[in-house]
C-alpha cells in the first residue's frame, strides 16, 4: 500500500484518551491527530518519538490528521489498524501469500457466525476459507507479540474460527506485524492469558496461523516475509 499523499513528519507530544495524540510538526505547530488504534500501544507512544501523519480533507472529519507510524529504535512501526485488512487482501489478490493462493472468489467484511464479520472471505472449488487479520505492534526484543491489551473481541473471533473448522471450512488467523525488526511471533500471555490459551486451542482444533511482517516507511507499507511462531506447545 502506497500512501497517496506525502506524510507529514513530527514528534509525539503525548497520546491520550486512546484515540487522540498531540504531535509537534516540523514547522513548530502542535496539532491533535486521530490515533486509529485501541490497544495499549506499549513501546510505541514514548514522548519525543519521531512520527508521521496523514492529512484527511474530508469536511465531515473533526480531526484532519491521522497518526500513521512511529519510530521505535531502528524501525518504523505502523500503528494505524485501518490498513492491515486492505494490505492483506491486496497481497492475497496479487498471489504474494502462497498459503492463501488458488481461490477464485474474494470478499471483505463478510457477515458470519454470531454477529461477526470476517476480514477476508475466500471461495475455492471445494471449500471456503475464513481469514481473520490482527495488527501487531508490540515487540519484546525481537519477539513480535499479540495482544497488547485484553481483547474479549479477539477471543470471540478465535471461537468463530474454531466453529468454521467444525463446519468443514478452512480458518486462518493472520497476524500482520507492522514492523520489520522481529524474528519470531508469540502470544502475549502476561497481557491476556485467556486469549493465549484460546489461540492454542484454536490451533489444536485446526485453525491455521500465519504471521507475516511488513516493511514500513513514510512512502508505503508492504508485506515482506513470513515469520515463524512459537505457541509454547
């Protein structure tokens, strides 16, 4: 995914109320930007960090800027959770995710289960595939981890995927790591042990787990490579 407009550089002043961030732009202006991330963003919200923002000219929007990425160590980390579904969908469409190739029909945000929507729905000649996409920003050392906050909704999604396997469909939990400084993925049990145990249950029940990292830059966010995982089982 290439950014359509040039991003604006600045430094983070503070993030607050989860969805708001004050940023000092390079020209000295301090503006309030929308933070499209409901997680804790542990390690990604240190005051003074270099950040990039996109500008939205939609007159219906109260906030004209959106926080897109933050510099953590030597890597840019994409914090906008609105992008992964689109990026993964386009990658599947291009055939750059071999595990999800060979389907003749694709759709996004399809209703299924108990009042849920699957991020990517795929249909092949002999089965249907349900792909749930999660954005990963948390890293401890070189270990990418999810979640960074308790997520009852995420646990519900795992249950829905398990149910689809029971109905004879293919289910995939896809972790999109929006940073390129990690070498392995693990569930973060100290943050949400229920989610971690449910993920292991899902894996044992036949839900597939894919982890891909991205290269993140002020010009684009692009899927780079698959990462190994360690579920501790």
